[in-house]
C-alpha cells in the first residue's frame, strides 16, 4: 500500500500503465550560423504553439473552459518576450537552441519557484511543461501520448502535466498516480474537473508500480494498493460501486431548493477566484457567489489592475449571476499571498503582519480604485463588499467611510453605481469573534472564514504537518467561536454565511444549521452533496446534536459524535 496526496476523490481499479518520460538528452554544441539556429528555434516554437492550441481546443470541449485556459496560458508563456530575448541572446552567444531553451527556461522556473505563493509556484510547473514540449520538437522526440488507452487504465506518471491531461483518453482512465504535486497543483485541479480519482506525490511510484499490475487508486483517502488480495479487491469494488451510486443519487438534488428536513431555507453559494469560474459554479447549481477572492485578479497581473479592468471583471460576475448575491472580498494580500509588484517588505511573521485590510487602509488611493470598481459593478447585479482579516470596529468604520467617499466621487462624475451596496465583514480572527456583537452593529453581513479562524484560534499553521492535528474545526474552542459569531449575527438580524472549507464538511453542517447559518459557500463540486446533507436534518435534530457536541471536551470526542450521527 502506498500513501500519497488525496487529490481527486473516488475509487479507480484497473491495470497499471507507467507513462515513461521522453528521452530529451542532447549534446550541447556551439553554433556558427546563429541566424539559422534562431530560425530553427522559432520553427519548433511555432509547431509547439500550434499543437498546444489544438490541445486547448480539445480541452475546452472535453474538460472545460478554465482548464483549456491553462493550456492557452502555455502559449502566452512560451512566447513571452522576456523568455524569447533570453533564448535569442544565448544563441547569439553561440549556444545551440536546445541549450538556450534549457538555460532560459530554468532561470524563469527558478524565479517562480523562489516565490512563496502557490500561484506562482504553479507557473514553475508550467514552464517545465513548456520546456519539455519545445525540446521534444527541437529533438524530434514524441512526448507521452495518453490519447488512446486500454479500458480501465491506471496511469502512473512522474508528473501529470497539463499538456498530458489535455489529451487524456478520459473514458478509459480509471485512476491517476503521480510522483509529484499537491492538492492545488494543476494536475489535481484538472483531475478533479475530469472527475478521475487521483493520488499524487506517491514516492517512486513509477518504479514501484509496473505495467500490467492491478492497482486500486483511492483518491478519497490518498491510497494506492498494488496487486490487492481477493478480499481487498472485492471490498474496494463494493466501495467503488457505492461511490458511483452515491454520486448518481446526488443528481436528484440538482435544481432543487436548499431546505432542511423541516423546510428552513438555506443558500448554497460557490467560492471563485476569477470570472471564468462562474460557468462551472452555475453548472454545479450555485445559488450565489459567497466568496470571490479578488486577489487572484491582482496575482495574475504584472501591475495593479486599473479601475476599468477590475470593474469589467466584477461586472462580468455580477451579470452572469443574474441578480443573485455576489460577495467580493477586497484584496487579501500578505500572509501566504504575495504579489511581487506590490513590493511588500519581508516580515518575520507575515500571518500576523501587514496584510489584507491593514495594507489596504495604508494605501488608501490604491484601495479606492477597487472600491470604486466594486460600487460601479454593483449597478449590474447584487454585488456586496467583504472586508478580510478584520480585528476591530475601527477598520470597518474606516472602510465604510472610504466607500462613502467613493460614492460621492462617482456621483460627481456621473457614473452609475450601487448607492445601497452592502459592506460585510469576513469573520476569520479570534478578535472579530470576541466582538461579534459590536461588529454586527457595523456590518451588513458576516461571512466566516474558517480556514484562517481555525489557524488563528488554535495558533496552528494550516500548512504545517507537525501540528496538523491541532488544525481542526472540531476543537471546542473553534466550535464555540463559530457559534458565537453566528448567534451574534442572527441576533442583530444580518445574514451570516461561511466561506471557509468547513462549510462543505457534512459532519459539521448539522451544527451550522443549529447555530443558524444561512449561507454555505464552497467549491462547486461540493454543492449537491451539501444540499443533500442539509435536506436530511431538521432544526430540532441539529439542536440536539449541537448540545451534545458543545458539551464535549476534546476534538476527538466531537468528531466521534458527529461521525456516529452522520447520515
Ligand atoms: C478563510 O480564511 O476561511 C477564507 C475563506 O479565506 P482564504 O482561504 O482565502 O484565506
Ligand atoms: Mg482567510
């Protein structure tokens, strides 16, 4: 049995096919005719771009627009003037095209790898993928082709690159196993979009698993079992069957209202990072957008996006949601989210540092650009402004004063805007939780960010394996905090939602119903399951369970109680 990262849920059983990386070794040599060598490079680049475009087109139909954009992004990166200049410069210095490509791409790859932010590190994987593609063209070597596979194939590969996934014979893939990558890698994102069970980062899997072996890929638990015993195989076949039936049964909840067993209406919303995520949210039946992480707009740019650029992005989401609520969080920079062009000073303790609303209130002119764009987008739908990392009332008042200032400016300029735009607070710090009553007097709504709330409450970094046991929503301290926030919001008559990962936890959902949570916001594929869970519980049953959960002393007791009660 091999343990890896549970990157895409489900159980796949099939025969192993180890996809071997192409041999891209070459003899570096000096070139005399540099003009001809540059042309040779350009020709290889052109073929690479043509093939990549074809893959992107195929992917658009077979997987989805977002995923196709990853491929289209490869073309832009491959043609990046900085990269082209570096390659031409090296060829002018006598390097062969292969060497020039390897040197320049490695330089860019290392640059991206040195950045703290996950989004930029993903770019490093893209650069490596591009290098393989262009190098293969220069050397005339075939890259791994996964477009025609025997039925029930378990694909084992060192790294599943976006270009491999673009052409993968989806119908015949039972599961994917890789030696690298985490839950947020592109391979994981694409595997989830394709709904193929995947376990990533299984050390040495390319040598440990051999062609023709039977393997079970448990993408829910992150486990791979090679050559299983008869009873284990039968057990997993039953589990795979149950998983498929369970998933099919969720379809019955498509298009239905989200209500508890006793008819209390709830809202199921989606978390997004870009306007391009909206079609997928709607496809999965999202009733609202509970969190648009606007920082991705800033991360994907090389300089601050202008008011117009931001307005267009926010308006696109507001219009696509056709009047349904769209909560847009203002720039949540800092902590784990670095934006290089903002040139923020390195800090000893960035999670407790100059980040989110603290940064925005220091750079007011910059912040007003975003607030103006949000107010203007509000004229095209139900846009709501959310302030991240609030710790005191003063911050909320300061943002609201800026919003008023922006309204006056827009009025004077004769631009359309939403004069009644709601301004809400992201409840994700213990400080905010402790003054939830006071914040509820200032805010139009609350949304609980459990990802940070758990971390700050338990003093446990979400990425630190050594203390991952402490990073759990089931700790009594976290549960009490969540209850306090919801109750104070409800008492003040404002909408209370949750946009942290915990909103999609079926074990926790009955407690959230008991506390009075109104909106549950999550990633798109979790929506139907949440609708089912909500439908299975009445308020009275939830209250009974919540009373027992709140009487527990340890996270273990809470979790055991919720697991025993799960439906
Ligand atoms: C949260 O903290 O729960 C949250 C939703 O925000 P992020 O994960 O972007 O910090
Ligand atoms: Mg947060």
